[in-house]
C-alpha cells in the first residue's frame, strides 16, 4: 500500500522575515517521535512510505503524493483546522484518513467529523490492523496501553533527516527527539499527561540510541521529549554517563525544579546538558513541582529565583514556564511577581501561557461543568494569545491589559540587551534573538489587537464575557487567513467544535502521586 504520514507542526505560513526565521529554525524542530515510529513500522510491514512535516514551508498538499491508500496525520490542537481540511481533500480521493497525536487524544469526537479513524494509544500491532482494514470508518481506537518500546534512533534516522536536517546534513538548529521515560508522576490539572503512569524506558534501549548518536552524529543536539525528564535522576544520569565524556551529545530537556536539586547540577553539566525548561506554572499553585514545599507568593518567588540563578551556573540555556490566569490568580500581584522574576533572572526566557481547556484533563472537566468554556471558539484557537474560557478573577479587558504589560517586559529592548550580555554560548544568544523577534511579530501585536477590540466592540466583549454564543467575525477572519486556500473546506458550522463530555469522576488534586523519590 501507499502510505502517507504527515506531522503538522504549524498551520501558519510566514508573513515576515522574523516569522521565517522562527519557523525554519525553531518550529521545524518540533517533529514528533510517534509519526516517525509509524513510518518505521509501515516500512517494516512492506508498505511504500511517504513521510513529511509541515511547519509553514509550503502547501501541505505539495508534500504528499496524490494517490495515497492511507494517510496518517499527527497534529496539535492549534493546527487541527488544517488537519481537518487535508482529511477532506484526501477522503474525496478515496484515501483512508487516520488522525493521532495530542489533538486526537483531547478531542476524539470532534476529529471523527472529519477523519475515518481516530487513534489514542498506538503500537505496531494497531498500525498493522489499520492497514489490513480491520476497523470500520468512524471509529475511535486504541492499543489499550502506553507505548514504551519505540523504534530506535537508527531506525528513525531517514525520517529524522527529512524532518530536522537540511540537504541531508544537520543545520545549526537540528535536533533529534528521544525519550528516556514516558508518563509523568505529577497530576497537574491542566496537563494532558496527568493520568499517564510514569515509566522509565529500558536502560539498554536508551543507551543504544545515545551510543549510536555519539558515534555517528556526535555534535547533534538531543531533545528529550519526556513530560518530566530524569524523575529517576540517578538512573537516567548513569545511562548517559555510560558514554565516554568526550562523546556525549549536547542535550535539551524539560524538568521540574524539585528534581534539579543543587547537588545534582554538577551531573547535568558533566553529561552535557545545555538547555533546561522547568515549569514554575503559578505563584500560588503547583508548588510541589518547584521544590519549594508549601511556599507561595513572594516566598516562592525568592526561592525559585535563587534556584534558577544557581541552575544557569551549570546549564547555559534556560527557559521557565508560567501560566497566568488560573483560578488562584487575582489582581496585579501575579503579574508583578512574574515581572520581578524576569528582571532577576535575565539569563532565562520566560514562556507565558494562557489557561487552556484541553480535553481529557481535570481542568477541562471543571470548566465544562461550570459553563466557562467558550463553546463557539474553534479548537484551532486553543493557544496563546487567544482566551478560550471565562476566567474566575479577571474580566477579559483587564486580563489582556495585564498580559500586554507582561509581554512588554519580556520583549523590551532593554531585556534583550541584558540577555545578550550574559555569558552564554553564541547559539543561546541567537535563540534569544529569534524568540524575541517571533514573540514581537506574532504574539504581542495580536494581544494589542484583541485588547483594542474588547475596549471598542460590544459584541466582541459580550462573547468573551460569556453573554453571547456567536463567534465574532475577528475569529472567522483569523481562521480564513490561517487556512488560506483551504478556508472553503471548513464552513462556519464546521468550525464550531463538538466538545467532549466531561469524565464522570471528580477532578483530581494537583499534588503528585506517590512515586520513587527523585
């Protein structure tokens, strides 16, 4: 059979040179492990495989053959509208279309309006059954368990080259994604991994991947896609340290500050960790991940700032993640504390997120029951800077005023200058410039536009306050621009999502479940 696999990383074509730099240097490197694994399995099963990623470089239809028998699509929720439109095109050609990935797990019912099959958990056996025609269309299917045995990096390498390399060779920004674990020990109510059991990957399989890369691509960056890297810290570091010191690839990872204790930072430096992205999340909640015990507010800020300053002495690249607008946030205090952290730790890049109700999370269930989700908002708008819910303690106009104030602190020229003056490798400085430009051109300008409309357009404000269920023209025009030539394939009725019914069980607390001490 002729099988296509497309990993949709962005639905937006670049409109400025800053966008182009961001898409081609950063967004391109977000290719997923599972689409590449499916490509490996399909090849092993004897099928003709066509794998590609779509990150805004060209029309996705030009990346795939016209006469596919089966098309597998992986996408984030933010690019779901483009995925839906592509499925319509290929279904008209007689192609069986299958969607998996983060969006399919969160919103399977909505996906079934446009795809023949929706996949939750997946393995090689499930893929073989799909290709043998064992499932009828309009089904949501699963392998029934979390995958822990992935194809090796060597097996995925042809597809890694397609996704991340340039003309068969690594570029300055090329990375290869691997996993040292799956699942997460924490139960943060906003996270899609809240109920995925934490499991450490086989030490032998991880070592084989690391050894292969160190021998064949010694300068290639490794990106650990673990939801929370090195929860079993010593065991993970032991595997990496099993390679000779001069042959350890530089790596990037996301972890919690509770794991990155001061006495462990020497091992991060020794194993060639060059970038870390801890999740701080909030000044009043999720403190268990920050390693501050029950501290909140200013006490938490002081300890986190000190911890981050210590961390950058060992790891040159730093990003810290914060969510603004959760139910424990109120008034200007969380804004002022976030600005203080930005000022105290100029070495780090602050990633600021808006609360987003992804299906399958306790946060989604809570907001659905409380009637706080804007039900007419297209799922493709489930990303910053678009507000898809009614906040507990902020009206929309005030909230966007605070967001603008926060983002002005992030992208000020003074802050960029301070970041560039810190002693860092040249690559980290270049990353700061690219993110600064991308943030200014994409995020900040949209924030100001939304704020202006909230202040001047009564209908727009009524929608965001939950007094109107009619999607404003602003969002229809946004969808038209993002879909481009595909806008006619998704009618206005198509853009209104079919939301999942919430789980019957009450939402779980945000404290971590019991697990082996990190």
